[in-house]
C-alpha cells in the first residue's frame, strides 16, 4: 500500500502530563475523573484548563510539537523549511518568504457522527482554520530572513474538546521554533466564549460543550515577549463593545499565563537534542579510537 506523504505519523514516545506540570502554573487532572464530570463541574471563568506541551516528538519532521488541553483537545503539529519556492510567483512579495499553513481534522476528532473525509463542509472548515492559523503565525516569523523560500506547518486535530484553534496556534509556533525557524517570539493562542444571558461572563479556554452553547467566541494570539497581538479572531452577538474589550484583556492575560509552560517545553526539547548530539559524538569518537 503506498504511503501518504501528507500524513503526519504519531509520536514515537509519550509522557503523562503529571511529569511536566509545574507546581502552581497549570492544574493537573486527577485520575478517574470522567470527561462528562469535568465538563459539568463549575469552574472559575478566569481559570485555565490543564495544559501539556512537548516539542520535538516526530523524527520525520524538522520540527514538531504536541499540545493537549484538559477536556480532551489534542493537536499534533509538524513544520518543515525553509524550502525553495516551487515557482517564482510562489514567494511572497517584497523579497520575503512565504508561510504555508495546513489544518486537518481527524475523522474521529469530535463526538457523535464522524466527519466524512473530503466532504465540502469539512474542506471549508479546514481552509478557514488554516487561514486563521497563518494570520496568527505570520507576525511571529521573520519571513524577511527567508527570501524566495517557503516554510510549511501542518496541524492535525486529533481530538476536539474545545479551544482547538488556540491550541493549534500554540502547537504550530512550538513546531516552527523546534525546526530552527527564526522567530520574533512564540505565538500563544487563548480562546474565550460567552454563554447566553445578560449576566453571563466570558470564560477562558472553553470546552466543547461550552463552545456549543456559546453566543460569542473569541480567539486571541499574542507574542508575549513583545506584548504584541498577532491575531484576534471571533464573532458573535449580544455583547457590548465594553464586553468585547474585557474579553480581549482576559484573553491577553491568559496568553501571558500560558507562555512560561510553552517556553519551558521548547527549552526541554533543546536540551534533549543537545544531549542526543553529545551522546552520538561520544559514540563516534569511541568507535574511531577502537
């Protein structure tokens, strides 16, 4: 059976989030808690869901990252590049490079009936998510350093438990940085939603049931080190301008709180790569002197 070159293989190894969760930063899920119980349990709208991030999982890609949110959202991203543009017109104008983004949703990602692969609704949803992903990532990448070249990033949504686009933004930024692409900063995504009702508050990192009931949604992408917003995506009804401004401030605060977790994940991947390179060099030296 021929292999699909667009398919991203799963990671060779995995670790439970409990090994990497820093005390006081992100809460760790308790064993035995079912998804329905976690979705139904009330929580502070300003609380962040548990997050696990790891970079450098895939050996088949130049850069990769995996992000998982409490509630079931799981995103795997791979990055390649820079590569020479296929044709002269494929590069972006003004002598800068081009960032190609792809977003795919696994047929088993959501609850209920599976999506039909290749259906019109699925293709349209994936195109919109890929365009949003590119809009959020382009300000973070130094495309001027890669003239007449293209960078590619592919995001695969393995499970949709809510806040999928925000998780994909964070995972894609980690994958690009893991690939050695020059960046101004990591792009961190944070999602919010508001339930019906005049007194309803905006909720950070909503789950899939909360997004399904929401009348307004917002996804914010931030470059925390520069304090620069790279994208604001969303829509809805029933909210005043002041409420949208409050949601934006809440989303920016969530991005700042998630940034240390993603940064530490990237640093751990760099240490693992340096340790592997040192071990390989030692083994080569030992064989040469034998």
